[in-house]
C-alpha cells in the first residue's frame, strides 16, 4: 500500500474526503445527498447550467428528490453544485453518473462517459479514485475510461485508482432508498477496491465486493436483462391467457404463493425508462465482438416493443364491439405517460409509442398525467412533442369514447373513469385492483 492510498483511505473512512460527482440527474443527485449525509463534501458537477443554478438555490430538478432535501444539503455548506470541472482538482474521489443512451443506430453512446473522462484527465492527480457508475458494457472502465486517464502519463492502480460500482437507484421507491440498496463494487486492484468500499460503506448499509470492474459491469447488465426477459415472458403469457379468458394477474398472484423457484413480474404496455429498453443492447453490441448472438435479449426486445401495438389492437376491437366505431376519429384519453407509476419520467415510455401510433391512425387523442404537464420538444416524436396534459375535470370525461390506462398512478380517479367512459383498456390491471372491473374494462 502506498502513502497516498493510506491517506485517502483514512479520510474516506472518516467521512472527511471531498467528492466530485459528475451528472446531477436521477442517479448523481440522490448519491450526492447520501454522501453529504455521511459527512462528505460534494462538488455536484453538471454541464447543465440552469440545473446547477437551481440546485444552488435549493431547487431539485427531479420530482423524486424534494426541494427541501436540496436546501438541507445546501445548509450544511458541503454541497457545492458546479459547472466548472476544474473544481475536481480539489476532490479525492470522482464519481461519473452521466447518461449512457443508444445512438440512432441502437449502438452504445459512450460520448458522455468519454467527455467526463477527458475532463477528469485535465486535472487528474496522484491519489485520486475515479469510479464509474453509469450502466455500460463489460470492459468500459478498463478499455475506455482508463486509457483516457492514462494519457496524462499517470498510471491506474499505481498513481490513481479506478473502480466501477453500478447504480441500482429505483426513483420513487420509498422502501429501497439509496442507503438500503446494497452496492456492488469492482476494481482491478485491492487498493482501489478498499477505498471504493470504504466510501460506499459509509453511505449504504451493505457493500458487495466483486473481483473486477468487468464483473461489476456485468452484474448491472445481468440485472436489467433479467428484468427485460421476464417482463417479455409475462407479456407473451398475458396475450395468450387473455385470449383464453384467463386473468393473467390472478395467475401471477397464485403462482407467487410458491415459496421457491418463482418470482412475479407484471405485464404492461411495454418497457420504459433509461435502463430496461436500453441497457440489454449494450451487451448485444459487445457480444458481436466475440461473434456471439444475444437471442434472449433480442426476442425480449421484440415482444416488449410490440406491446403498444397490442394495446391498440385491444382498443380497436373494444371500440368496434361496444360502440360500433373505428379508431379513426375516436376520442381517446391516455392515462399516464410516465414509464412507471408516481414519477414524471417519460424517457423511452411505451405510452409515448401508443400516443404516436394512435395519432398516426387518426384517433383524436389527449392525455392526462398528474406528473407530466407537458411533453418536451427534444428527443420526442414530432407528432406528440409539446403535447399538454388535460386538466382533470370529471364533468368532461363523458365526451371520450375510450380511455387507455398506461401508467397506474395512484392519483387518478379510477371511479370517475368507470362511471363516465364507455370503454376502458387497462394495461396495468388498475381497475381490477380498485374493484372496478366490469364488462367495459378490457385487459391489455
Ligand atoms: N435513472 C435510473 O433509475 C438509473 C438507475 C440505475 C442506473 N442508471 C444509470 O445511471 C446513469 C445516469 O442516469 P440518470 O438517470 O442519472 O441520467 P439523467 O439524465 O437523469 O442525469 C444525467 C445528468 O448528467 C448531466 N450530464 C450529461 N453529460 C454530462 C457531462 N459530460 N458532464 C457533466 N454532466 C453531464 C446531465 O445534464 C444530467 O443532469 C446512466 O448510465 C443510467 O443508465 C440510471
């Protein structure tokens, strides 16, 4: 162990080290707050100047973190939101939490990680620990981040330390908060691993060490591929069971009584969010390098991508049967556009695809989402960019021919839907859970 390692380890164990966290989004901001809670001083670095400005004024950019939590962090004097990357020179730990999307050709877009690494390299100094948290293909830390940092002449695991720790944040989950979710940490050297473990050990209840950064990267992809494949499976079963007149949710609930060997997953209108529709394809891309196919991943993607069309098929049949109407010109209300309940995140949400497809087919579509006032203009299909949520007014519901429940937010008056709208397509089993199932509710 070197003197710089010992010194850093001691300051981390004492919660005294300064930490720079790059990316103040769903992952980086809760991590920053948890680190501040554990005594660390945190530079919250982001390229988005209005976001940084808002944080300095106690304004949270995401609904799952309250303004008051940001204000409390500010009040400690240890939260320092910044657009100036040179402040990283003052930090002992630097954690990268930037986006890892797919390009238009559905290939990994590592540009955010690369530009973060370039910025770190500008002020890299001996004794710093760099941790990558963004979800990515196995090998990114060693094959992409390390070479950029080593261009400085400093060597990994000799001069500076490098680790990977996948983020498992579940925004909006009140039970499994940052602190309660065990952390996996992988590093190429014992020194790097011990500092990273000491840091995460101060902010979460449990740290799980693995033997390398590649293993830690693979852990995250395995978790997300597992979800994608199982959601696809249950979506496929749903389509079959529904045709047989069997209630899929009743099946899942009863199957869940088996105390071993079964784990419930629930069907829906597809998969959404930053992770499940995107991350599995990071492995698909990397597997091509060794000429191996990823058939499960592709099949799951195919089934999940089909689900918005399935919801529309169910709607078309229901309109024709109940109202003798076609989709064209039908007045349809979409309920919930966020990719999951009680949050505002619409990234990759399958509800957007339903919205777009219905418009394409000539339906008269509007939406209501208590968390989404307006769809953004960027990264949004032109047909629905800028669309605004209706203001909830029970007296106006009667004008709709049909509603499709796409996100089962708690704050929706399901009773009003049941009493006012003649056709309800339910992709989330929301009506049955409220004891509002009837012959005008169509599971999809
Ligand atoms: N959101 C989740 O629930 C979740 C869960 C687990 C893992 N992840 C992974 O964590 C990573 C971050 O995701 P997120 O949801 O926090 O993203 P996000 O879009 O909410 O936040 C990213 C932040 O990074 C900033 N940013 C972009 N480029 C930057 C750069 N070059 N330098 C500094 N800041 C930059 C953006 O302005 C934004 O504030 C991704 O790899 C994602 O797959 C996300």
